[in-house]
C-alpha cells in the first residue's frame, strides 16, 4: 500500500472515530471539517509532483485543487501556488477608441485626420532626439515631459495624442505616464485603474516597475497610472526615489519613448525639479489665453534640460481648434 493510500485510509479511520465520539463528547469549539480522502490523495499527489519540479500529464489536466468540501474555504493552498511564487502578469486594458475619437484624440483607425497629420509634425523632432539622428544624442532623450505654464493648456491632450501617434507609427514601444499625480487623467480617458502606479513605485520598494504597467489595445502603447493618492503626491515627483526611477526607466527601456503628462511649471516647484531629470521638455502654450509673461517665466524655471520645445495649442489663426507647432 503506497504512502498516499495509507494516509487516506488513516484519515478515513479518524473521520469515522470522530463521528462516533461527537455523539457523546462534551461540547467544544467547532472543528474545521476534514477533507475527503479523495481530495487529500489528489492534493498529496499534486504536491509530490510540484516538489519533483515536473507536473505530470494528469496534473496538467486536473482543475485547481480544493481540499475543503465545496463552498468552504480551502484548507490547503493549491499545490502549484505553494510551489511557485505567483507569476507577474502585466495588466491589460481595452481603451474605448470610439469614445477617445469623440473626445477629439488621434486613434489608430483614423490615421489621416488633420490632427493626426499635425502630431506627425510635432513628434518628428522629439523622435530625432530619442534616436540621436541629429548628430550628438540627447542624454535620457527617451524621457519626454509634457508640461505648461498653468493648468488647462492642453498637456494631457498633447501627451495622449503624442503617445498614440508615436505608438501607431514608431518601431518601438511607447510608455505614457500619468505624471500629473494630483489630477490623474488616465483613469477617465483610458479606463485604467488608478493604482498601482507611479506613486506606489515611489513609496513601495517591493514593487517592480512591471507590476504597475498596464498594456493597452493600442499596439505598442503601455501606460503607467498615477498610483494611490498620497498626501505628498506632488512632492514625491521631486524626490530622490523619482530621480532613481527615471534613471531606471530610461536605461531599462532605452528603446522606449516615455512620455510624462506632468503638472504645470508655475503651479508647483516639483514640476521644475522633474523637468531637470528629463531628456526633453515640451511646453504646451494655450494660444490667446496664456500671457507672454507667464510663458517666459515658465521657460525660465527649467534648468538643466538640454532640449526644451514649445507647442502652441488651441490656435485659431487658420484652423479653429487645430494645433500650430
Ligand atoms: N487642440 C485642442 N483642440 C481641441 N480641444 C483641446 C485642444 N487642446 C486641449 N483641448 C481640450 O481642452 C481641455 C483642457 O485640456 P487638457 O485637459 O489637455 O489640459 P491640461 O493642461 O492637461 O489641464 P490640467 O492642467 O487641468 O491637467 C480638454 O477638454 C481638452 O480636450
Ligand atoms: Mg491634464
């Protein structure tokens, strides 16, 4: 008789003995129900296979093991979970592209619109700096911050459109980061969960970058949500952890363009610190609304970034609502 059969037999004997005793035994705390011998045998077999490191064909066909009677919490964790740490699986979200199109964004199924054409022009110099095709390559050129002087100038509109446009027509992957952590936009626009995200990566050292990424149905576009709100959300953007994360992102994904939707430069000092770690900064300027003085002040706050570009948004000069670069 094998060890497993002996264990099952012994268990059956114990169960019978327990049933007899219960009739006249004094009341005691309720016990956890014993698993059936069949369930125990299956669990032992599965655990032996897992310990051997090879799951046999029977195990491959067996549904996840439950050792407790149906409807009750399992007494033992399934053997495969015990044997291995859970695998990291990057989350995935299906972005509602029709809705995005209605909101005025570039979408992969409409590559010929005027907006798509304008973003081709906007992204070209940025990509040249990422690839270093203009001679000297830009340090951390794949880190691109999209910001503005004040709120509401079109940072999110620009960052999202740039990211989609690059993902559509660029050989490499694009990572869009919801870096305006006090006012995250990606949950609303893309339907991604807010966390785990950027702030969690900054506050929880056990998290790996891959744990916070979300793949999308837009090929080559991955997003990093803002993360769990923190009382020092914006301050964290200027932390040493953020500088280390940016360096890790830039070197771990050197062929990936990383676009940060960021807070406005004149509203928070953290945005200025963030800018100093970027390879490229794109300052969105809302035409006919942001004063020349504010734009100048905003540009003056950017130190230590070699490539600073401006994008005139919402210009009505020739085409209402269109971009002029
Ligand atoms: N060129 C444009 N054409 C049409 N609509 C635009 C354009 N730029 C921005 N918008 C719209 O203007 C509004 C504000 O833009 P957006 O949210 O991108 O600004 P923001 O700078 O990210 O604002 P906040 O600082 O509040 O995060 C949005 O409704 C956006 O869709
Ligand atoms: Mg925004």
